[in-house]
């Protein structure tokens, strides 16, 4: 059997995409709408308490295009908490006017492809911890897509030796490093959890950097030869003020 990469696993992740049923939302009285918006804001503020306490993190973005109207991404210590938060959202008044369009369940993952030899417990290393339990930046834009590594004929990632995969991942990492300070990436593993193998969540203040990074990576062997991609979602940061405007009809 080929050698599997060893993964370090951090917070569990839920990406929850919803569309709004605008026709029904418009039929509700202004008072009811206001109450629903306030309740929604209180829910988001409660999510943010975990960000402040560093027991989790969340991101909230308006999605551009017809795939969804907004996305709430939550990171938590347990899968149980993610499900509880999802159920809590579903009980909000605003949820009656949303249509679930897509969701993704995964866990923040680091592989050992580029890790050096060490006897220390990686879970105690502050740099590793910062990546496994990441703060989600309030960047202006988000990009999310699920992906797989190909398993077809001669292009089978899982049949490559550990050394071959290490060398390919090194090249991948080098391209990524060129985007330091411009794009923050969170890679979440989803084998056994969802329909693809990884979720890729990117944050940036310049939306064009997503296109530049993803395009450049397409020419790198890991993506060119072995990358298979699901649907792409791109969105704009929603703060309280923008949310109120967004839900005003
Ligand atoms: C912002 C840029 C950026 C940077 C710096 C970066 C670096 C790194 C490093 C150093 C490593 C390996 C060690 C680890 O940390 O796990 C990875 C790992 C991974 N990546 Fe990456 N990646 C980036 C960005 C980045 C993008 C844009 C994509 C999507 C690919 C594309 O074509 O659209 C991606 C994918 C992945 C995946 C799926 C994995 C896991 C692969 C596996 O088989 O386990 N990644 N990645």
C-alpha cells in the first residue's frame, strides 16, 4: 500500500449557502422584517463571540451570481457545535425566507508533505495552531470551491509515491507563497465528510487576486494534472450596515 499523508486536523468547518426568497420576504410587514433582521444580527453577534474568545471563527459574505445570496462559514471545535449552530439558524425568522442552495462540511487540515522532521508535538506549536485554529480575516472578498485530486489512469495522485507528492506540493507551496499578504487560504479536508476531498476558502481585499492565483496554479502540475474542481462561489463581505441594506426591500 502507498504511504498516506499524515494530516493534522483543527476546527470543523461548515460552509452554509442560502438564497433569499425575495417574493415572500417582500410580503412580510415592515415590523416583522425589522424584527427578523434584528434577530439575525443577534445570531451573527453571538457567532462573533466565539471569534473573540478564540473558540471558533465565522465569516459572512454576500454571494454574487445565482448560486446563492449569502454564505455563513463557521469553524468550531466539534462537529456537534456546527450542527447546533445550523439548527439555531434554521429556527430564526429569517431562515423561513431562505432556501438552502449548497453546504460543505469539512475540517481544517494541514498535511505533512512539507513538514520538517521534529519530535515535538505539532499540536503544541504556535505556528501550527494558528493555522489549525485560524482567525478568519474580515477581508473584503471570499472565494470558496471544493476540489479533488484525480484518480484516473496514469494520473492517479493516490498512486504517486510520498516523495513524488512531496516534490509536487513543494512547487504548489512556492506559487502560493507569491501571494503572501494578498490571499489567505484555508484548506479544509472533507474525505468521509462531504462529496469532494477538500474545500478551498480564499480571502482577499482585491478580488482579482483570486483569479490570478487560481489561474497561475492551473499551470502547476498538482493542479494541471491532478486537480478536479467543483463549483466556485465568490462573495463580498457583509457587515451589520451592509446586511441591513441588503435585506431592505
Ligand atoms: C495562498 C496561497 C496558497 C499557499 C501558500 C498554499 C500552500 C500550501 C501548502 C504549503 C500545502 C501543503 C502543506 C499543508 O499546508 O497542508 C498546501 C496544501 C494544499 N493546498 Fe495549497 N496553498 C495556497 C493556495 C491553494 C489553492 C488556491 C488551492 C486550490 C488549488 C487550485 O489549483 O485552485 C490549494 C489547494 C491545496 C490543497 C487541496 C492542499 C492539500 C493537498 C493534499 O494532498 O494534502 N492551495 N497548500
